[in-house]
C-alpha cells in the first residue's frame, strides 16, 4: 500500500512539472516588426470603376462590328503618341461589306465599346470605307527580324571601322616583312651563285 501511494505521488509530481518543462523548452514565438510600405501615387489602379472596360482581345486582333452585327474591320495596330498614349488604331477592312482591302486610321474616341465587349464605329459605313484614302505610314513597318538584322549590320560596320586602322597597319607590316624577306632571299641566292661560279685556285 505504501509503495502504491509513493507511485501515485511520483506520477502527480511528474504530471504537474510537465507543463513547466514544456514552457522552458519551447521559446516564445517572435513576430517581426511590421514596416509601412509607401505606395506611389498615380501608378496603380485599386480596381475597375465605372466607364472602364477590361479586355484582353478587343484591341489588337479585335473585330469592329457594324450596327447589324456584321464584321467590318480587324484592328491591326495601335497609334501611340510620343508619350505612349493610345490615340487611335489601324484597321484592315479587306473583304468586309463587299469593300476592297484597305487599311484605315481611326481615332480612339470613335470606337464604341458595348456591354457585350463588341466594338462598333457607327460612322464606318461601306460608302465611307470606299471614299477614305488608305492610312499612310511614314516608313514601312519592319519586322523584329529585320530590325535585328539592321542592328547586327550596324554593329558589324562599327566594328570594321574600329578595326580598319589595325588591319591596315598589319597589312603594311606584312608587306614590309615580305619585301625584306624577298630581298634577303635574293641576296643569299646571289652570294650562293657567286660562290659556285668563282673559279677554284
């Protein structure tokens, strides 16, 4: 009986000390101090507001529809100002409404964005398309490959201009060395010829 009482006391002591031991072994969690981040003004949108339309395909590659729902043009490019604001779009009207293929420049303010995401230009009728002159570019559009080739040629030309003096200098040095070697060879040949032709005494 005494042994049983001692065992119960020992178990009670261990149970009572276990939380204290656990608290000593587990360090208190530390929280990093929070730093305030300054958000720059005029850079980000908090969310969509009235009058804004979110679209991933309504511009480049998008279609322009007539009021009757028929496609009248494809949007090919954006017309940007020097400060990179969208001022208009370049559209292609080939095959639509029976009109011939033509590229036209439209002001961005002329585009009407419907609630269904469709773009319309009420003023862009078949007669107007036929009467409008084609959109003129100042310079032909170049592909990325063409621009890369031009840059490569420009770098090569600059490299040749830089290396030309060294090439010319090396060429002159090689020419001088060749002439000197030629003269030395001729002198050696003449001496050898004289020694052969000299009569033995």
